[in-house]
């Protein structure tokens, strides 16, 4: 049995902070190559290196049936006309699915089947949950004007494979057109 202290987590749905959890941050300089407009990326970087998103991860146990979870918070912003978003990844252990629950703000999840390249955009909002099947690249996009905060729950053995999707890229981008998100194949 786990230590009782590992059975309960308190988090703040406004800030996405989990006390005592492992925080990691991605600044604009960590996201080279993911935004479509290279000139806008270079200009934004020259202007500073803003924080784009942060996560707090909890890893209570790592046995074969165990789960990890993390809260992610993407700040509002755009590079050119493309919204702030996560790097995106596949799970190293491809069968690993993930369950996302929206806590604050409004955004989209871009889900792309690794085998077929078929992609879907699914809303991520408070009171909504998104199921990410195995072998599906996933990226989270903040289309609102406040932070987007969400909870993701995944198998402890899932792992993060950033290289596979970085190499081929996602096939869809989401840009702001007349104040609204519009998807475009690239
Ligand atoms: C999430 C993501 C989180 C950050 O916890 O790790 O949204 O996105 P990137 O990992 O793509 O930078 C998750 O999907 N875990 O498996
Ligand atoms: Zn994941």
C-alpha cells in the first residue's frame, strides 16, 4: 500500500499548481520548429523568451498497473496568428491511452492517428473530458484569452516520445481568423 500522503493530491484549478509536485516549464525557445510562421517565431523570441506553458506531474507509483497524472497550464498568446500550444507527443509505449479533463479556460486538443494520419480537433473545456486513444499524437492548444488548465491521467509506463512527431509534424494547424480558431491542413 502507498503511503497515505500519496493517496490524496490538492490542486488549484485556477493556477494549475499542485503543491509538492514536480514542475516543468516550456518557454518559447523550447518550442523551436513547432509554429508555422518562422518569421513571427524569430520576432517573438528576439523580443524575449516568454513562458508558454508549465506542468505539475504526480508519479505516485510505477508498477505495471499504476497511473501518473499531470496538470498542464498553457498561457494565452499567439505566434503570428497561431495560438500558444504544447509541443505534442506520442507515448513511448504506444498502446497507452490518456484521459484529459478541462479545468479552466477554453482550448482544443489536436489528435492525430500515427498509422493513418487522420486528425481530429476536440474541444477542451471545464466540465468536458477528452479520451486520447493509444498510438495517437496529441497536442493541446489554448484558443482563449485566459490560461487553459487541464488534468491528464495516463499509464505510469506511457513515456513521452517527442522525436517521432517532431520529425513528421502535425498535419493541421489552428490559427486565429477574425478572433476565432480556424483549422487548416498543412
Ligand atoms: C500531458 C502533457 C502536457 C505537456 O501531461 O505532457 O500537456 O505537453 P507536452 O508533453 O507535449 O509538452 C500528457 O499528455 N502526458 O502524457
Ligand atoms: Zn500524453
